[in-house]
C-alpha cells in the first residue's frame, strides 16, 4: 500500500554548472553561504555588545582555516586512515570529498583559542557567540550533503522518505522473488563523454526486477533532520543571547550548544547508514558507531562548562575589547576635520 504522502525521489545533480575545467558545486556554495550569513549575524552581535565589526573579519579567517583543516584531518584520522596512510598526497585533494564534523569542531576550538589569546578576548566569551554562527553553518553544510546525496539514512517506510538514486554506494539488488519496497526506483547510470558526473535514468518499479538492476529504496533524509535541528539551535541560542547580551553567563551558550548538538548526533546516527566499513565492527562491539563514540567526550565537556556557566564571581560574563564607541568617535572626528 502506498504511504499517505508520496516519497521524494531526489535526483538532483550536485553540480550547478561546469565552466571549462571548473565545477561549481552546491556543496561549496552552501559551505560558503554558512560563513556569509554567519558573518552578518556575528557583526550584529558584536555591534550590540560594543565590539568593533573589524573583529568579525579576523575571526572569520580563523574559522575558515580551523573548519577546513579540522574537518579534513578529522575525516582522515577518524574514518579513513587505512586508505590515506598509503596515499598521503590524497589528504590534500579535499575536492574529492571527506570532511568530518567532529574534526571541524576540534579545528574551530583550536583556531579560536589562538584568536582569543592573540587578541585579548575571553575564550568562552568568543565561543558563546560563535556557536550561533556554527549552528548556521551546520544547517547549510547538511543541506550541501543533501545536494550531494550523501550521508543518507537507513531504509524506511516513513511517508516523508527520500529516494536517492545518485547515492551509488547504497544502491540495492533484489532477487526475482524478493519484494521491492514501495516507492523504489530502478537506476541506470550513463557516462557522458566530457562530463564529470554520470547521467542517472530512473524508472519506477511496479513488479519484480532482474537481479542485475540497481535499485534505490526510500530512506530517512537524515541530512534534513540535522539541518532542521541546527536551525532550532540557532533560534534557541540567539534567543538566549538576545535576552542576556553582554550579561550572558560565561559558557552558557557554548555548553548548551555542545550538549544538545552531540546528544542529537548520537540519536540521529541510529537512522543513518554507516559512513565506513569498519563501523560495522564497532557497532557489534560497542553498540555505537564512530560518530557516536566521538560525540561522548564533547557532551561531557559541554556538561562541565554548562554546570560552571557564570559561576566565576571574578569573571561571570567573559570579556572582549569594547572598542566600537572609540572607533565611531574617531570616525566622527575625522568627518568633522
């Protein structure tokens, strides 16, 4: 029987345009969009607290470097070291894919520690504001994963399921006497000379299929689950910041973000397919995959920070250079001169 809502067949190309040898991809655009939107939001926050917008440009540089290096090295060492240890130059080929959010988190934490130390910002003050931006970036990146038809969920009969014919890693083959799930499609890949991506032809399945036919079945759109959760975090964190602003308890937003984000990560992983083969063994041994195991330390750190938020009587709110008024006064004086 068909579900109340029609499944979504997600046959969207990850490439927006091919300009000579250059490829414009949805993932790259959405990755950059997170930083663009985040810089506007952070500028607003800094202005409200009397901090010069100049610092947004500086911190964005640290964020970009920390995110890219951390995410790439996180993927290499957490998920796929067996492959990269024999081909170390492949680590540099970031356009081939392979970024890990836990690695990005570590990279951002290290980059912002360096930023805070060099520029006399309180570290937790910086983290409390930047997590709003990170949540925006997380929502955009998960939409980028959706456009790439990657990090897909497990098969489901939920009426909001997505069918991912371009996720070639999880295409399935069925025996003639094996029932095919409702909403599944037959997938044919056709290589076109001069094009980076293959063309995908899909055909709805209404009966038995040949064992040679590749089939895409309805799956949980876990990318959308995570993107929506990140947007909820944005609303929660921004709402709390807007309530307290410069009197935000030091560590409150960072601790809350880390606990909620990585708790949800543990939960949503149960709906995802394994990212790498070795996760099967980990699940059999511990009942958790790599993403879930890596989330536990972050949750513990977040709880520790959250329980101590604002309780330092000598530094309850953190500090930053409140230099906006000084800059505006200098600009006004220069305009009169």
